[in-house]
C-alpha cells in the first residue's frame, strides 16, 4: 500500500516527521503559513542528531484547497489552533482518509470527531526534542519515537502501514490499541515539565536535578498516573522512574509550552491541563497539584508577565 501524506503544521514536529517521510521517498504535501514562500524557494532543512538533511524541493502549499486529497493527514500544529481544522481538513480528505493528531493533550480526538463526525481519526504522541529555529529550518536534538493509536473509524490497517513507512524513514514507531493510555502516559511528562518550566522559568535539567523541584515533578507525575488509572489508562508502577531517568539523560531543554510563552504565543493550557483535570474530576479524582499549575499558567497567559 503506497500512502500519500499531508502535513498540517510544518513546525518542529511536522517539519521533522514529514521531512523524514519525504526523504525516504514517500509522497508528502506540506501545509505552511508564514514559511510558505521561503520553503517553496529554499526547501526544508533538518539538523538532526541522526544526520542532517536538506529537502531542496518540497511540495508546499499555503491553502489546503490547493492540496491533493491524501490518505493520511498528520496534524502537527498546536492544539490552540484546532478550531481551524474543521475548515482546513475537508479539502484534503477522501472517504478513506485517516487524520492522525500528532499533538499534546487530552480529548482532542473527541473534539475533532464532533466537528467532523464522518472522519476516521487516530492519535499519536511524540517523545522528541525538536524545535523550529528559523524559516524552513528544524533542529532535532534528541529522541524521536512516535506512538500511534486509533480513535474512531476503521484505521488499523492504514496505521500499521504508517508505522512501517516511518520505520523505513528511520523513525521508531509503536502501534498501540489503547489511545487513552497513550495520551495519559504522555501527560505524565508533559504536565509537570511544560508547566513548571514556564512558572519557574527553568529548563528541564534544573527541575530534574534540584532536590525540591525534583520531588515536585515526581509528585505531579504520580498524581497524573493516579488520574490516568482512575480514567481507565494502563500505566505501570515503574513508569515515573522511567520518565525521570530519560529526562536525566536529556540535553537541557525548553519544552513547547516554555517556547510558546517566551515567544508570547498562546499556550496549550486547555488541552494539556484543563481537559485532564475535568476528565479526572468526572471520574471522581481531583488533580490538586495539576490544578495549581493550571491556575498559575492562566494568570501568566492573561497578564503576559
């Protein structure tokens, strides 16, 4: 099965993963905004720990109405822009297309299914340190594994082919059946590190190796694990230790929320904090430490301190 791909949001995530697929010879069509003219003329440059490469010719578009219909649409933009998807996606979907939300947060697939009820939807999480450092220029520092899982519609066969395509492109991919567990596992890292890097103006290494913040990070991680389990997620007893160990080995890093805050862009507070808090509350568990971070982030977002 030869799949055609669309990438919606060609930033650090979309530029890297879409770039890897294109480099491996898979047909990939990129939707861009501010970088459109630059990428059309200069291509897409990836500086990667796994080897730099430059796609000199890129199938680039500024409007989804100009794009061909694709088998798989990788949505890699921030969830703060997800309200736009109901208008962006239909022109590039055929009746068997699969939309894969390669994004952070919880309940994002549900929200898209309400906006586009006849669409086959899947979710994916990326454990990766990657950043857009300039127009059409992506820096990939570490890691890079993807986990993909179905949400609604008959997407299993296509997603397994997507996994094979990524593996052929040098990207480690795991196919999972339980998207709920996949989402909550990613939140175990995202909730403490994204929020605390903003609130405390600190990098991941500072939070991890300072005794006080290390304890806080671990406490929040354990709270997220408990919330996830209450909400039906399967998370092992050793998962928090694994996340801390991986972060200890990580190059000092500013996660996406910290980069957004520093650049005065909207932060993904609703999908990464408010949604999990509300879902856990509905299941009978209060995420008290997570709610404190949410409240601080909402203050900072409003006052732009």
